[in-house]
């Protein structure tokens, strides 16, 4: 979990049945302590991805935008892809 996340708020959400079943399965298999914990972890992960996307946008804006295809190809070669 993200640091400083000790206060809790109770909310009601509607989710697709399949997602609820998968969360319940995670609890049954011991991969989550509760459905609430499973959903909270998913929200933490989504928040991190959103933060990274925002940071990437800022970095691209500061460096002149996204890589052009030649730059991307050079980076792939350098990384052995």
C-alpha cells in the first residue's frame, strides 16, 4: 500500500460479477485478506500507473515530445530488443 494510507472510508461500488468472483477467489486462495483489500490494492496499482503516465507526459513535454521512430529504433537496439 501507499504510505500514509491508514484512514479508511466505506463506499459502495458496482462491479461486473466476474471481477467480484475473481476477487473472492483471490481471498479463498490466500492472495488477499479480503475483497476490500483486493480492490484497494487494485486501486493503488491504478493510481501508480496514472502517476507514471502523468510523469511521462511531463518528461516528454520537457524534452521535446515522444521519440520519433528512428530514436525508438536506436533505443531498442541499445537495449538489445
